[in-house]
C-alpha cells in the first residue's frame, strides 16, 4: 500500500516538474530561436565590419550585466523560493532596493560618459552611453526573470522571454532599416525591448504591488538586502571563476594549437555546447525553486529525494546524449558546419560530454548552496579553473582539439566529484546506479548498432544521413530501454 502511494506521489511530482519544464523550454527556446532568426536577418543586411562591432558590444554588455547583477540574481533565487507571503514581500522589497543600487552605480559612468561626450562628441563616446543603458536594461531583465523563476511563474517567464525576443527582432529591423552603418540604433532597440520585458515581468512577479512598495522604507527590508548582498557577493566570485573555467580551453586552444585548430574547436563548441545549455537551462530553472523551497521549509528528506532522483535522470540523459552525438557527429558536422569543418566531427561527442559535466555542476553543488558554503564553492571553482588551464597547456599542444576537450571534461567532472564528496555530508542524496548502468548499456548498444547501419548504407544527402542516424539510434535505444523497464518491473513482482 505504501509503495503504491509513493509511486503515485512520484508520478505526480514528475508530471508537475514536466509541466513546469515545458514553459521554461518554450520561453528559452523561443527566445533563442528568435535570436537565431535575428542574426540571420542582420547578417544579410549589415556589412561584416558593422555586424562585427555590434557583436562585440552585445557580448560585452551581456558579460558586464552578468557580473554587475549576479549577486542579486543568485541571492534572489536562494531566498525567494518557497518563502511565505510576508517574507516574500520583504524579499521583493529588498530586490527593488538592490536594483535601485545597481542603477545608481551605473549612473556614475553614465554621467562621466555624458560629460566626455559633451567635450568631445564622437561616435565612440555616444556608443558608450548607449552601452551603459543597455547594461542596465539587460541586468534588470535578467533579475526580473530570476524573480519569476523563484516563484515558479513558468508561463509568465515564458511570456516575458518570448515577448522581449519578438520585440527585439522587430525594433532591430526598424533600426537597421533606418541606418545600416550605425550600431547605436540596434543597441537601443535591444535595450527598449528588454525594458518592456522588465515592466511586463515585474508586473507579473508582483514587484509593483502596494504591499511590496510599502515595505521599501522598513528596516527589515534593508536587513534582508544586507543578507542578499552577503550571500550574492560570494556567489558572484563563484560565477566568474566557473565561467572562466568553462571557457578556459576555448581561450587557450588558439595560442596552443593554432588558428586552424581553434576554428574547428570553436565551430564544434558552438554546435554542441549551445544545444546542451539550451536543454539544461530550463531544467535548472524548473528544479531550482522546488529544491530551495523544500530546504527553506526544513524538509531535508524531500530535498534529498528530489535531488537524488534529479541527478539520476540527468546522468541518464547525459549518457544518452553523448551516445547519440557519437552517432550523428559526422553527418551533423557536414550538414550544419559544412565540408570545410568535417575534421571537427570527432570533437562533438567529447565536447558534448564536457559541456554536460559543467552543466551538472549547479546540481551537484546544491547541498553546498543549501548550507551557504560559499567559500567552499569558490575554492572548488578556482581549483577547476586552474586544473582546466593546466591540463589545456599540457595536452593541447600534443593532441590539439582532443586534448583541449579532454581537459574540459576532466575539469567539469572534477567539480562534480568535489561537490559530491563535500555535499553528501549535508544532504545524503542517492543515485540509482542500476538504472544508470542499464541506460549506459542501452546507449552503447544503440551507438554500435547505429554506426554499423550507417556504414552499410549509402546516402545521397547529409540531411538524409543525419535523419537516418537519429531514427536508427532512437529505435535501438528505445527497444533497449523497453527491455530494461520490463526486466525491472518483473524483478519487482518477484
């Protein structure tokens, strides 16, 4: 009887998690798709030099906003999830105070840039003014999105992302039509779309509610802001270390192996890493609030069970992902990157595994996040950064892109192992090794069978070969999983 109740409860939780994941996937996927369409439209309208400058400014804006607002984003997700109505109002008031502080900090360079622009009016000085406005818009947009995620307002988050993406594309095309030589209009278009997204998301998150605004002057709101700042500042340092660790191999491969290898490695990374992150980001968004909510209400058993089940599912998904990438690597490289980059095909499974290992890091370090072991997390991230750099320097000159990929995989896996060794002292989660081994076996068999099938047939097009590879793997892997499920069900009956 108890087992039946547990199965029903588990199925309900899985259905609820899936219903939360889908809006996040649609929102992030829709925004990413609109960005791809926008890039294609802009590259057909702008000369390479203009688009290159625009791309550099956009990258700098995203990085600057990530560093400036990361402390408040991390702390909002940590303390807003699962909080009661009154605590939520005070936390939102503290978030508004923190956002105001960020805007005041950005106002200083804006005023200085405005004064410099008055003295020496050039295109460059005007772009700095626009860039600061864009950094502010990007920071607030991400912060409001984090607030929506923390309260599990999945559809509101999807609406915010999709609307902002659509407006960004529309405004950018209007700016491009007005002038194809200046990138200032394009940056203003992005900032305007995100500002509208901020207003839309903030209204959905209740940041403008009277209850929240009434608490802005309260002493408790300032105390909460201090707690957010203390937690978030250390997490910003972790964010910087971890991002450097993730991109370290890509930054070093050109200096260590030459521009040709760097081109192959960069193209393979763009094809694989972006896809992995697009899958993992909605999962993190959907599961972070329930995990934090369970811990915040001191339900350690629920948090442990949810984290163990989640890690088991993610590891199984990672094994399946690497297996299918190993099958489709060659046709996918020819189809999406072109014949000039076919030498990058062997890198795809390795880079998929390394990207997945880094994506798993935020899940393995959840127990440390629960216990606010910020210093430990920063030390682990710095260790992984040094390890990736050292291994890249040692392996890349000898093995090229393969060496850089191995360095990234070992570094990402090391972070997961370190967090496991430390985190299980606080939360005793458990991975279903039997299920993981069964999925790994099914993936291995499917990979070997699919590769033999592809080798025995001739395909007239890369698209046809890519589709056949996917279908062959899915068929064999699906059959293997069916056998595993039936054997597991039979063993439970006996």
